[in-house]
């Protein structure tokens, strides 16, 4: 019996270097977008509200080569904020997305992404953002297309939350009672 234990332990010891080599210690190389900046289409303007079937409403404000924005998913269960830099018709950005009404570390996701601003051919067409959002350090991942909304001024305050106090899209303080408070009464009455 003792010999059997020694052989098992010896066998495990011999297998450890093999197991360890399969568990690489380096981080995977981030997947970067293989897109090059181009000229901004004539009359194109980054600052606007856009709509995407998978990202939802996107509010974007750009100034001096910098951009800030937010999106709210179509179901209203997630919202994100992003910040990036603009080079011609290309914006690369970092994003943070939050679950509405969620608490804990699994309610926050982050990553990188890019938008390419285009003006489709034809008459009376809307400008478009096309791109991808990746998780963590990746710039690529989920593809999307967003259509610029006409005559809508972007407003970052339309989207967001205050974190864990959001309950089904609203904050607790929005449910406060109105009216004049009643005077306290004695518990003996």
C-alpha cells in the first residue's frame, strides 16, 4: 500500500511540469481594430444623437478631437459612458457599461471600441456610425451600426444612473411622497 502511494505521488510530481506549461502566465494580446482614419464627410458632425438596434440610444458630444458619450440599451437594462479621441472619421474610445438596478462586481463591464463616421450614397440619407465594441483590452467584438437622428440635440444627462440605488430605471428619491408632512402622534393614543 505504501509503495502504491509513493508511485501515485511520484506520478503527480512528474505530471506537474507538464500541467504548468499549459497554463501560460502571459496575458493574451489585445485584438485591435484594423481601421484607418479617413476624411470626415462634407458637412459631417460627430456631436449628435444616434440610434442602434443593439446599443440603443447613443448621445455623443465631440470637441477639439475629444469625445464623450453615453448609450442606453434598447431594453433599458444597461447604460454606458464612453470617452475617446477623434482622427478624421474615426473615433477610438474606452467604455464602461452598468446594469440598471444591479449590485456587485458583475454589474459593470468595460472595454474599448471604435466608430467610423460615414455618409451613405444617395439623396436625403442619414449619416451613420459603424464600428465594434470589444471587452476589456479588445477594440473588436460586437459589431453595430447607428443612424444619426435628425434635428435632435445630444444631451448626456438623458442617460445614466446613480449606481446601485437605481431600481428598475428610477431612483428611490423619485418615489417620495408629496404634500405637507403630518405631525407626529404619541404611540399611546
